[in-house]
């Protein structure tokens, strides 16, 4: 029986990546770096989960250190860049630059009303989650979710299944009683690694990813309701008792 829905955040609940990209570039400019990520480059960098990890991967790919502005080492510089980026992203959300994806809010409301537990399993930061969902769902957004796992609680980033394994443990449910919702290959691999059937809704940044193993690949959650999810879930193959 279907008992819980578990959602990724960036790219799944909302179209966040253009706002993230702009925020990264804002941070680079603020720090006096001559870095600028365009859409094709950022699309490639999304193969690396986590904002700090993404900055580090790019930095190392240059083969040379940028001009040392602050005298800090790499990790201190990355931390400061990420703080500036996070503040810029939060402001963009408050300014209405980020929209929830079609069908998401309706499904969250319907699922909650039908008695399904809702959970978040993401590798983004708590600040980013709060900025987005406070704007979309109101100041009491947390009450809608039984479990929230994020970068602060699951340090091993997707495609490692850690964040999903911890979510299942806190829900107190086995994977066959839950569905995961993702938008990327890394997210799908993490969910599958935890034994979760996964619905993937790709976006412009992840459309070319490999979604082999996904339970369903849909353009969005528009029109997807609880009855349909339960019908689909009932058709999943069951593991032997």
C-alpha cells in the first residue's frame, strides 16, 4: 500500500536552476573572480551534486588557481562564495524569480488530504529549501512534511542513496510503501539505491540524462493525482516476503 511520497527539491518541486546559476555568477563577481558560468557549462556541472562541490569541481578543472583575493585557502574561499551565492538565491526567490513546477502544489495538497505522508530528500541546503517553500506554501510550510532530509543531515551527496535511506528510516516505512520524485540522473540513482520506485520529471537542464530504471518519466506532475499514483503503485512488482 502506498503510504508516503518523497520529493527532491531543486528541479523537481520548482524550476530553480536558472536562479541558482545567476546566484553563482553573482558570487563570482562579488569575489572579484573572472569566472562566468553559461547554461551549457552549468548543465555539465550539474553532474556534480551540491553547490560547494560544484564550485570545487570547476575550480579544479581550471588547472590553475584564480587570483587570491582574500588570502584564504580553497575551502575557505568556496565557503565564502557559497554564502554569497545562497543569499543571492534567497533574494531571487523572494523576488518571485523561481516558480513551482506544474502540478506540484496540487499533488502535495491532495496527497496530504488523502493521508499520505510527505517527505523531502535533497542535497540542497536548509536555507534554500526554506526560501523556496516559505514563498510557495507559507510560513508554516514545514508542517506539511513528516520528514526533511537535506545537505545538513546527509553529507554524502546523490547519487549516494544516503539521503533516501535516512528519509525511509525516519518515516519508519519500507521502500515498497513509498514513491520518490526526482528530475536528474543522480537523483534517480540515489532513489533506486534505496530501493525506491521513482517518478522522474526532467527539466531543461536534465532532459538528456539517462533515466534507465525510472518507474515513470513524465513531462511534469500536472494532472497527476493520488488515485493515479495508487493505481500505478499497485502494479509494481512485489518482492518476496
